[in-house]
C-alpha cells in the first residue's frame, strides 16, 4: 500500500511542479492547500510536498541536467507536463539515493503515459536513461 501512496505523491508533485512552472514561485505558499484539497492521506501529502519543494529548490541543477540529456531538443520546447515529470525524476535520481533508479524511471514513464501525450513516455524514458548514464554516480 505504501507504493501506491508514493505513486500518488509523485502525481501530486508533478501537478504542483506544473503549476509552479506555469504560474511562478509565488504559488509555493499555496501548495499546502492544493495538496489538502487533492489528497486525504497524510503520508502522500507530506511526501508530495517534500518532493515538490526540494525539486523546486534544486530546479537550476535539475534543468541543467535535463538540458544536457535532451539530444537535439531545446529545453524551452518541452511541454510543461513533460518538463515537470523530468524535473521530479531528475531530482529523485540525484538527491534520493533511497529510491532505486529503476523505480524512478518506471514511475516517470507511467506518469508520462497518464498525464502527457502518447509519445512522451518514450521521450521521458530516453532522457532519463541518458541522465542515469551521464549524471548519476554508480556505486
């Protein structure tokens, strides 16, 4: 059941990151209300809030990694929902060593299937595979 709550937290986090991307950082103070309105489970809400805040705080580094890993594709041309999915996944790959990379990538692919266009899941998979090879330390 905890896995479902983590998946739900990821869904909420990408929705919040999308809102921040479109509306700007001023929205950060209102995210608690968004999470409360969208989710009744405390664990999922807390995790979504933590992931959203931490991703946004590390946005420049995440965006740089994404830009470096998108071959022949300008970062500014990415659909906002794909950008949000990639930002969360890159944050988790770089800063959440407790989450296996395979889980991060699989969850991002599923988010792309659910929230984006039909071609997005393959694009997200390719970008995150490049991120993993270029930017994530392997032990």
